[in-house]
C-alpha cells in the first residue's frame, strides 16, 4: 500500500492514517510522549475529559492535573470532550481551545457505566435529537475542526451510526470515527468492521474522512479493517498499551514510513523508566505511583516480563525502578499483544474509551 494524501481537517494536515484513540486515564501527556518518542501517529487524541469537571469551580485534583496537560505535547492536539449538557459542552470546547487544542472530538462512544449512567458517551446514541444539540453547541462554540467518535449503536436493535454520522456531518462535524461494536457489547466478541461500511455508504454525499476503530492491533488487522470498512484511516487503542511503538510499526508495514526501533533489553528498560518518570513528573509521587501501575502491568504483558505482580505491588519509587530494571532487562519482548488480551480483558483499571 502507498501512503495516501494527508487527511485535512480544516487547514490541519494529519500524518499517516493510523491514529491513537482517546482512552481516559491512559492517553495522558506521558503516554502521548512515549508514543511520539517511538515514531508517533498520524493523530493523537487526548484522554476523554468530562465537561462537568472542566466547568466546575472545584475540579478534583486528578482532573486539574490532567487538564493542565491536555494540550501539551505533539501537535496537532485533539482533545476529546464528553458530557450531556449543551452549555457545558460548549464552554468546555472554548476552554480547551483557549488552552491550545487544535481539534475538538466529541465522545458518543464510551460504554462505561459511570459515563452512560450520566447520559453521556454512547448513551447519547439513544436520543439523536439530543446528541445533535450537543454537536450544534460545540461546533458553534469554537472556530476549530470538530470530530465525532461513536459506536455502531446502543445495541443490536439500535444500529443508528449511519443516521448519527449523516446528521453530525450536516451540523459541521469534519471527521467520523466508528468503533465496530455496540454499547451493549462493551469490548466482548469481535469488532464488526464491515458494519462500519454502512456509515461509509451513508456519507457518500458528504465525503468527510471516516476512521475505523476496534480490535486493530497490528498491520494485518489494520489492513483488514480498512478493506472491510472502506474507512480512510484506522484508530488503535488497547493495542498500543504496553507498546507505544505499535502505531509506528503498523504505519511502517502498511505504508513504508520509517520503521521504529522496538526496544529490547537495556533499551526497553530505559524506555519504560522514562515513561515512568514522566508520569511521576506530571502527577507527583503519590498519585503518579498509582497511575503508573496499570502501564507497568501492560508493559509486562506485552513484553514478557516475569515479575508483573511485583511491579504492581511496589510501595515506593525506588522499589519500582529496581523492579523495572530487574523485570525487563532480559524480557523476551513480544511484537504483538494477543487480540483477546488487548481488547477483551474487562478487569484492567481505567478502561474508559469510546
């Protein structure tokens, strides 16, 4: 495959058509920096930010820390916002635009109960009139490209992604991303990339870029997703956990972009330690120690480190550094994470994503 012409969002050209998915608690600034160090992605979307947290006078400590770093890092920065009130969504869009966001992404795909229970995320697919009021509010609030991420629908009886896509594009949305599952599926089973093609067909008169998401973990799955969906790009989420070089690998294998150097041995230790120290720098030692554990677990899973349990239990920064050096210096490294492990494990923390 040859590298296609860059996707343009307004006057913003994107890179290779493989994008980093927004994942709450995961695609924060340290993780985006790690991806950038290993070859980057055509677009990186920040972790989801709740509009209710952004407009409150007293945000939580964790939300305040993350908000300060939403728009830092590799440009152009896309910030994903979520909520259920048009006014709060519009105000949040203005806030992140003033912070330096270049693109605003609206979340209508997150299946987590704590999000859908508040009538946000994929719950908005149950009421498209209300969903469009949010789109109108955000598009009208900022002079930036607005994109939308959704699922196929709420459940098998409500497969309304094509209708939502057409109406959203008519309201000014510049790019559509579809995860090939319904909300009822959460992350079970397999993403139906062919079902995304129905959205492509619905947008034939409105040729905005379409992005396929779900179960894309390597070049083979990316190629298959593009063929089945007719999409212009693919988005990788859990396939990059523990392997921030995965997106650059896929881009190289599909389109001949520069190959990333996949770290092993001492290089792997150095890469993980740099990511770990970056987390501590952003969040501070107490919160950072907790935030880092899920990443260390994913690094252990993806690279065959034998001391996963120790990495998750270490009580101090010094002990964690020692465990990183002991566990990864001789880790075999795995080029790919198994699809079921990357996409279907429901027991990992902070699994909020569209």
